C-alpha cells in the first residue's frame, strides 16, 4: 500500500540523486532537455533513477500566489500601466482575465506569484491605486 503523505525537507538534507532528479524535471519543463534520457544524462543520473523518483519529489516555491480584482477605465494604456506596476514590484503574472467593459469600466482579475522581500502586497496595491484609470483594486482572499 502506497502513502500519499508529504513532508517538507531542506534540500541540503536530501541525497544528491533527489536534487539531480529535480534538476532533470526542471530541464524537461523548460525545454532545455527534450527527453527524460537526455535530462538524466545531463544531470548525471541513470534514466531508471529519474523514473524511480520523478513522481515522488517536487520543488516548493515559498512565494505566495495573490489574486487581485480591479476595475479599470476603458482607456488605452491603463491595463498596460497596471501590468507595469506589477513588473516593478517583481510580481510574476500567472493569469490575466479582463471582462468586456460596461459603462467604460472593465473588470480585471490577475493571479500572480509574489515574494518580494522589500515590498509588501499592500505597497503594491497602493501603487496600483494611484494609477490614472484605476477605479478600484482589492486583493481576493
């Protein structure tokens, strides 16, 4: 009987083979390696070791996923400036959904990965709030 329980472990505590499997998985995901065999070879592990552990080890990202809902005026450049502020705060945009404008205002939802050490989410939202064309902005919890 297999268990699906998970544990969070420091990378430094893991045997080298696990780290190499993680690297191989990243190479496959990014396209740096075309096949599992190529990824395993480039990482210095056997193909069987890759297949043995690939479904058992996953990378963990400490950055949080934030969802924002904004109402933006239907004017050229408003969404672009909104996204530029996200970039300025080192947010990684995952999704952007914009509705059809009603009464010259469009609802926009954005999901992003945010892990800034220098700015809070509130700082970022305050900066967006100051943009011309932003009617409202809030974090969706």
